[in-house]
C-alpha cells in the first residue's frame, strides 16, 4: 500500500492506494479527482516547471518562465538544463515562447511576465 497526499484541490486528502491484478484501489479521497491523481502519480507522474532565465538587461537580470504543459517528472532536471542555457537579449512580453517543444516533450518554455517590455 502507498500513501499520498492529494495536491489537486485544497482538501489535501490522504490517499491510500493498493495495486492488484484488477488495477488500483484508492481510498481516502473526497472527490473523483483524488482517485485520478493517485493513479496518475503511480503510473506516470507529471509536473510543471517554473523557473527564471538570465537576461542581458542589468535592471532585470532574470525573467520568470514556465513550461506550457506538464512534463514527465523524471525529465525535470533535463528541462532545467535547457532553461539554464537561455539568455534573453531582447525585450519580450508575457507569453513569448523562448523554446518550442523543449526536448521533444511537447511543452514550450514561455515567459510569464511583461516586465522587460515595460522597462525603458
């Protein structure tokens, strides 16, 4: 039996998951999303990544970014290596894609702030 804390909603249910030949049995969830979370977490855990990239602008030395969709948990460090290579040298706005389809994962690295376009 595995025990997890659900992170899908504010309830933070303590989930107990048992695996059998028939599949997974989840208890402790207050909603259906908890069951879905537990099964996904044990079969194919996914995460979102939020970070910062360097810029060439002294007044704004770093710029917040995130991936456009969840990526496999085991690829987080690979994606972070790609994010750490980025240096933004032109003024960009929120939503600008800095890297398309990072590492072939189907997720883009996008800017999450318009601070550079607002600076003079």
